[in-house]
C-alpha cells in the first residue's frame, strides 16, 4: 500500500542550545519519507529541488523505497533554504532566513505512476497547491492528511478553509488549532475543526504529546521524556510520516488503529529529535522502533480498580 | 488507613478569564482533604486558621471524615489570604495579594491521636516546619509526600534540601524541578532529585499532565482535555490528595500502584478545575469518579502490533 508524500525537500541551517549545523538536508517530504518508509514502501515523493540537492541523498532515499519521479529538479536554481534558532525550551524558535528559491515555482504534478496510491500526505505548503494535488487524484485516496501552518491561516484563509474541507485528517499544532478557530480551549477548537470537514483532527503539542479527536472521542499520545532534545526540526513531519506509514501498512483507518498509528508517529519523532536533521532516522532499525514503542506502552499503561 | 494532611486553610480571591470570586475558602490542606476523603477516612488535618474561617466549612469537612484536631484556631487574627489572577493560558498567574495573617505564626503540632497515621502529606509551607512535622512523628510513616514551591528553593535552599532528603515522594511542577537542579531537561532533573533522597518524584505539568519517576522508570499521566478550565486554584493539592488517598486506601506503595494513584489524583484535579474553589469536589459522587477514571483509561489505551 503506497503513500504519496507532498512537501519540501530543502536545506536547513539550525541552531539549538546543543550546537549548530549548516545547510543540512531537511524538508517536510524528506522527513516524512524517511519515517514512513520504515512501515511501507514505496513512498511516492512529490517535491521540487534545485541543482544543489545532493545526489547522495537521492540515492539514499531511493534505497529506502522512496520514488522521486514526482520530484522536479530545476537545473539553474537553488533548493529551498530555511535557517532558524531554537530557544532553550525547544518548543519555540525564531526563523532567521527563508529563501524560497525553487519553492517559489512549486507546482506539484502527480505522475501517472502515483495514481494508485491510497494514502496521501499533504505537507505544509500553499493551500492552493495542496488543493491542486487533491484535484489531480483521479480516484479519491482512502485517506488524505493535511498539514498547514500559521502563515496560511493568516494569508490565505479562504483557500485553506476549502482545502481543509476536502481532507480526512487535519494535523496542526495547538497554537494553530487556536488560531484557526478563535477558541482557546483545544477541546472547543476541535469541535469547530471537525465541523469544517475533516473526520479526524490531530493536535501536536511538541514535548507535551499529541491529541487525536474524532466525533466525541479523544485519544492522547505522550511524547517520550528524553534526556536531551538536540533538534526538533522535522519532528512534526516525521510524526506525520510514521502515522501515515503505519496506517498504510495495516490498511486500517479506524479510530482504534489511528491511536496506534499516533504512537508509531510519536516513536519516530522521538528518534528524529535525538540528532540534527534526519540523521537518526537513517540509523534506526526495526528492532529500535519496537523497543521504542514498548517504552511508550510502559510510559502510559496502568491497572485500574475503580473506587 | 488514615492520612495526615499538613497545609494552609485559607481564603482566596481569584480572577480567571471566566470570572472572579471573592474570599472563597481554599488552602492546600482544604483541597487535599476534600480529595483524599473520597478514598479513605479519616483525613487528619494540620493547619492554622483565624476567627474568620467559616464554621460551616468545618462542619462540612468533619462530615467528610476530616479531623480538625490538628487545626489551631487563633481567636484574634485573620486566616491566610491569597489573591491572584490567571492569564489566558491558565498555566500562569500573577499573585496580587498575600496576607500571611495567622500563617506567620504557624507552628504545626501533631496531636497524639494522629500518631498512628501511616501516610503523611506535607503541603507547601516553610521547609523548617515540614521538618518539624517529620520529627514529631514517633514512628516513621509508611509514605511521606512533600510539596514545595519556588519561593523556598530560593529563600531557604539548605532547609529545603534537608527536608527533601527525609521524604519518600517529592511533588513539584516542571519549573520547580528545573530550578531545584539547574537542569532544563526534566529527565536529567529527575536523576538529580532522585539522588537527593526521595525514592519517587512527581513532576506536575498542569494541563500537560504529570510524570512519575522511580529508579530508571517513568510513567506519564495525561490531564483530561476539558472544554473549560474555570479555575486551576488548588488543582495541585487536589491531585496530591487523590494520590495519597488512593495509596492509603489500597495500602500499596509500589511503583505500579502509584501509577494508578496518579491517575486518581489527575481525575480529582480534573473535577477541581471545573468550578471556582473546592466547590466541585463537594458535589461529586463515587460514580462520578469511576466515570471520570474510565475516561482516562479511554484517553490513553491503545493496542500495539510491533512493526
């Protein structure tokens, strides 16, 4: 069961309290693809890069079952570049530089060979482009997940609303859920968002875990308490990749199975933050993932005797 | 199995985004006693009040199995008074007024009739007084829990360190755990604190839940996502009361049982914040608690198939 992952493939310069790295490979599609490929292959990437994107990274992605047929390579331009600095709490960051470069011309085209994919992850980008991808799908995917950000909530609210109405799962952070609805309470915000169209809402809270809302149900997945979070960059995209990868692998999009999928996403994100960039995602084995998931089980399981 | 609860009994004036209440009954011992009495009785209160503390509240507490023999009533003085205003996020607040009144003379005396208690909750107060209580116990209680706050970490660090070394469970919030250890990572902070003496550490994170650390184990209890948090005042003390009340009821102080106790504490705290002051704690039934605990089970339970 294949997964389409639409999003940036880029370079990041990142500073955290633990150090600084210069122009390492990043981007939503990169993180999501590395994470999802642990569960299912192929992952069908849709992105755009410049002539500077490393051939070695392309080889590594292909080796992990990531198809790059949908990745446009622009010969005379540079790849998207982002530079940011994290604060001590690692939940907040300042963007220092955003060089759109090739992203300014991003016009995602779904190759014919991708049309059979039943799972679609729309990484954060211009809502009109996300809509364009949805419209290019000849058959509605079994499950479509949408990520977005504050910038689009402010600058293209109507396009965003329309895009949101077309997907099955919206995935935002707590601040974005508040901004999108004008509700401070995440529970109230969830009611409003579930009325906008999506059947499921995932609210990411970084080191404080994630919530899954569906009808009147709610599920909470903790983040694993870690000694050090070296670099949170890409954790949200990695989470999304683990989530959709597990759903595609199990071919089960019920609320019950989504709970497990969120734990899988959280486990993948917990690896991601242990090193700068997607490095850690390239090192881990299936056994590492199983061990990590078992830590999540131990983290939250308890016996209950009612009062 | 009785529980001693040492702490303030007081008046609070509270402003939240949802309204304002004037001089309602509060205090760490009050909240802890109301919460714990749902699990075990008697609760043996140790506190000090002025001549203004309502007789009606005393009657209500006694009716719920709270002994007030250890509560000194000072005839010519006023009860402790605190006034605060919560910010929109409800996790932060400004203290507007602190009138110590009788608390300035607080010198807790453990009545002889309390000496058989096997569970001791030391609510937040001067560390030297907490130590005095520990020394008054003729037989070491089976379990002693200590709460404290930033003020004592700054002003009486040596006394606080000594008190911490004498207890079984330290209960602080995330900011206090960081301040106490100089470690930003809560996991690293937990290692340092468990080296100070306590066998267990509970880190409260408000709406983000609570962590329990013991040796190399960690357990996470979520907070229940609520439509509205009307008033967080007393939620930490209510959590402590539910936690120790459940342990006393079950007479089991293992790490496994403490996990369940933390869920019980979280359930009690989730009621506390639904109304101003301890009001909601006086309304709930055993059935309400069972239903609420079941919501926690549903909130975190998931099935796992390894990758």
